[in-house]
């Protein structure tokens, strides 16, 4: 009898082997990514594996190389092209860090950036590249203002370019929105975080660093464009959230979990980032960054509690907020490291639950 | 797009419902938590690929078990499973999610030892019947065998399990 009891206990014990909740969630989110990826492949974008592309490229290059070696006219022409390319690439490379007003700035905006734009094919890539350029214009304005070099003409040029990039980004994003709202949300979130961070950098420069009245007005003008764009990204975010919240419980649950893991990654990235920039920023900024990160972590932990109680809408809004906060901290710290000025770090707003 | 007889939602439901069972089945077949986790994940990936190619699955639970079973067989062909003794030498201890009192921990190991010492033909049915609580009908669908055959194997396998268990008991009492 005793051995029967023991045997039954042993069998029951064997059933205790299960996955840990976190492991299960991770595998589930991997499967969701797989499902999403398959959808895209089935919708027509059949991709050629990179090694096949390389084979094709290799075969083509080999036949061209053989014909060049066997022909003296071609050899001479190729040498001239290489010399031209070498000189050209030096100019193109030199233009990379130029600022408005510099001799090479037009090479940067009219050649470098346009060439890169031409070789970006996907809608997502084009949208992200336009956003990258818009951010680059804001960074240029920040650098000029701190260096006391911002005049009316340069300010107008930057503002026009910024608005042009933003309008290109919006066109591409609206195309994406019709096809894949998850990618749209991701791009929109990154854009919102970046604009918020640059808005606080510009405000700080306008209020404390720069003293000339007309230049202050120039910064204020672009700030008003930046703030309008922030309002636009916010309203797009609300629209996306309403769309998501009106979908079924399963889709919402999956998206909330995905958003939670994304935010977790952003926070982890920011922890390392803060430490890596520690010596490049002031002590106050370092402490403020850590405090703000703590707030982002609190938001994430609240998001987790909401997720556990299946309040997916609140959980989603909170994890999105945590992710954006983490990104904003990185952008602001990067700006201070580049400009060597002390900035107000973005502060978390307790609006996660209201964001529904 | 190819028609799928199992939707994304149904597939994810199957994950929520059966992933622990598939994991447990893999665990008692390979005796390695990480490997069991990988096989379980790959089982679901392969199943989803099969669905997206337009193939029909009547019983997803049975299909998942079959896929896991085939993967374990492939795995053992590639590399012969390490015995419990070898794992103990390497410092391996089976992990159990419940609080591990020494007695319970010992028993967790004991069931692993018993399963390992069973003949190959009994391992699957014993794990499925007694550890994963599958019915004879379900096991027969997974193994693609008649219910009678499965029933006979379960009965014989169970008798073997008890025999090994009692032998171990008496050894322990004598030592």
C-alpha cells in the first residue's frame, strides 16, 4: 500500500515539468513573428536569398573583369573612372559632416542624401530615411545655434528642408498604414520620441544657451514646426490605438505582449547607453537620465501587472509610453554629448492610462 | 494566398493549450530542458509551415505530438541521447518547477530513470498516457496505430514501470 501511494505520488510529480511563464511568452512571441513574416511572403514579396544574389553578382563581375583585362582602351577608361571616383568619393566623404553654410553642404544634401534615397526601395525604408534626414536637419540647427552661426537665411533653408523631409515621410507612412499598421505604429513611435527629444533640446538652447534675439526667433519658428509634427504623430498614435483596441481580444493580447517585450528591449538598450555616455555628459544629466529611466521602468512594470490581469489596452499604452521614454532619454543624452551643453531631460508624464 | 484549414488564432490557441504537454513529452524523451524547449518551439514552427503550404490537419494535437516525436527520432539519430549517469557526471540535475523538497526532487529524478530504462516501444505510450494524461484513442491517433495495440503496449509498459519502481524501492531499503 505504501509503495502504491509512493508510486502515485511519483507519477503526479512527473507532471510538474512545465515551461516557465517567461519562456512560454517568448516562444509565443517568436511564433507570432513567424506568422507575420509568412503573411508578408505570401502577399507577393518573394525574396531572393542573399547568397543567390551574391552568386549572380560574382558571376557578372567575373565576366566584366575578364573583358577589361583583355582590352587596353577599356583598361585606360577604367583607370580614369577609378581616379575620378577616388577624388569624387573624397569630396562626398568630406561632405558627410558639413553644416549649412559650409562649402560642401550642397554636396551632402543634393548628392549624398539623394543617392542614398534613390537606393532605398521599400516604403518602410523610404519613410525611415526621410525621418532620419529630418532629424539630421534638427541636429544641424542645434549645432549652428550653439556655435552662434545661425542666421536668417540658414535657418530658413533648414526649416524648408525639414518640412520637405517630414512631408515625404508622411506620404510614405500613409502608404504603409494601408498595408501594415504594425510597421506604421513602430515608425510613428520612433518619430514621436525623436521629435520630443529634439524639441526639448531646441527649447533648452533657445532659453539658455543662445542670446541673439533674431536667432532665438529662428529657433522658435522651427520649434513651432516640430511641435506641430509632434501633435500630428500623437494623433496618429491615438488613431492606431483605437484601431487596435477595436480588433479582437486575441490580436490585442498578442500586440500588447509584443509591445511589452519591445519596451523591455528599449529599456535594456538605454541602461547600457546611459553607462556608455556617462563620461560625456554632466553629472546632473547622468543622474536625471537614470531617474527618468527608473520612471520608464515603473511604467513597464505597471504594464506587466495590467498584462497579467488581461487589461490589454492599458498595458499596451503603458508599454508604448515606457518604450518612447527610453528612446527619448537616449536621443537627448546623445545631443548633449554632441553639443556639450547641459539639457533638461524629458520627464515622464503620468498619462499612460489616459492614453487609451 | 493558400487556404489554411487552421487559422492563426486557432494555431496560437493550440500553443496556449498544448505547449506545456509537448514540452513535457520532449523533456522525458531527451532528458534536457533546453533541448526539449528547442524541439518544442521547432515543432510549432514546422507545424505552422505545414499549415501555410495549404496542407490539412484534422487533429492539431495529434499532429504536434507526431512532429515532436519525429524530431526527437531525428535528433537521436544525429546524436545518441546521453544517459542519466553521464549527465550526472557532467553535473546535470533535472529541473522541476515546484519547490524542490529533497524527497520530491529525488522522485523527479526517479521517474526520469524509470522512463530511461524502458524499452523504446514503451517510452512514448507511457509518457503520453501517464505523464501527459492522453487517452488511448488520442495516443492511437498520434502513433497511427490501432487502439488495441496501444492498449496492450500501455498495459505492458505500465507493468514494466511498476516492476522497475519496486526493484528500486527494495534496493533503497536494503542499502
